[in-house]
């Protein structure tokens, strides 16, 4: 059974930096990403279908995280798959920060520290672990736009991950222990 690929591979008019797609996001976080429309009141953000107008790559990464972490190999079919790979690695990094005994407030602090850390590497940086699969930005301006987009992704993804982990309303994580029992990735950001 092959790994799950991004539904955004066929997205028309993708803006690219290197070979990383800058896809629209449903977010309130400031940054260079195009904004998707907000959800209507009463719509559950945890149960969006892939064909929903507000479904974005972050929803996709959260829904495919568990399934795709079981695959050792992943054939990259396009720029949207690179967004998916980065998001899955970031989710793994965040889950490694959350402990089963953490309250929601403690987890928010831990995930926020990871998401807001400005010392992260992007494709083209010497410390980026997947440079062989990602093309670097052409110039300094593109690198700054990419850094802004990835930073925006990280902040929004951290918030959405916490919504899922603490979805049952308890002050203890409901899904972290199950997710952290298996090695989520051999590569870390």
C-alpha cells in the first residue's frame, strides 16, 4: 500500500519557491500565505472533507499524519507533497514536546515555543535535513518569503494540533500517548 499524497498536487497556479508550494491557508496568523475563507459558525474544523472550500494543507497533514508516518519511503509527486512532508515532520516535533501528564496550558506553552522559535531552518539552509529533496530559494527575498510562510504554517499547525489532542475537553491529552508510542520520524526539523 503506497503512502498518501497531497490532494493539492493538481492545484492550479501554485506559487512556488524552489519546489515548495505556497498554498493558501485557513489562518488568522499573519504571513505571506493567501487566506482561505473562515469556517461557517457551527462547522467542526476537526471533520472537514477534502473537497470543502476551506480545507487546506494543514488539515490534510493532520488527517494523514498517522497513516503516513508508518511509511519509510515517500515518493514525492509534486510541490504540495513537500508541504505535506514538512507539516508531518513539524507535527512529530510538536508531539514530542507534549507529555501525557501535561495540562492543556502546559502543552500550549511547549508547542508555542516550538512554533514561534525563529531559529528553524528552511530549504536551502545548511541545517535543513531534507535539502536533497528540496530546491533552495533563488535569492534572499524568496528565502524570507519562504521563512515567513513556513513560520505561519508552524504557528497555525501548532494551534490546530492542540485542538485535536485536547478535543475531548479534558485537561489531559487524549491522543498523545497513542501517537508518541511509535517512532513518528527518523528525521527531525
